[in-house]
């Protein structure tokens, strides 16, 4: 009887952990059906053909490893009920601070964006780039990278997120 119960509990824990969503999914779920939001997701199959090189002029760095998904969300304050600054603040607040760390470059804050990472050193499971707009009525963006990847240049990833939101 004890072995059957232990087997059942083990199976339950494995199946729950295998199907567990990222804690950042709540951020996308909350905003996905609101006015002013556009939400796009790229699966592993779709991004298999995308090389993510960071930098230029011979100083390229690459995101290496297994990139599972990229999610993109834009917010237009003219169509929604929040300013762009309020949207970014609320979106960032959905990331549990116990699991995610804010990236700061050597000079402190990153200009024009906030970057939140899940992982350590240069090996990450998630990277969320919140692209700000100086104009509170201007468009704002969130670009999220999910997987097991190594980033040699986090500044380049910020730029990739910004460039992704401009295309």
C-alpha cells in the first residue's frame, strides 16, 4: 500500500512539474485580452531558423543553448487605460522578485529598457526586456526569451529586444 501511494505521489509531482508554466506567464495572461495589447509568441520550431547575433562590426556575441520560445507584447496607451509607464511598472510587478533579478550594467540602470533575468551568471532560463518610451503615451514593449541559454553580451540582448520591437 505504501509503495503504491509513494508511486502515485511521485508520478503526480513529476507530471505537475513537467506541465508547470513559467511564473512570468501570469504577466502575459493578465494583459493578453486587454485593450491596446498585442501579444505574439514564437515557438521553438519557428525560432529554429533564427540566429540571434548580438553586436556588429566583428564584435558579435551569440545567444547559445536551447531557446524554446520568444514572446512579444506591445502596449498602445492610446487604446488602453494605462499610460506606458504604468503598463511597464505593472508588467514588471508580475515577476516574482524572489525568482527574477533586475540586470544593471556597470553604470547602473540600462537606458531605455529594464531587463529581468531568471538564472545566474551568464546561464539563463528566462530574459525579459521591457522597452520603455520617454513619451508616456508612446508604445511600450516586452520581449521575453525562454529556454536554457547562455548570453555573452546582455547589452546586445537588450538591443535585440529593442530592435525586435521596432520591426
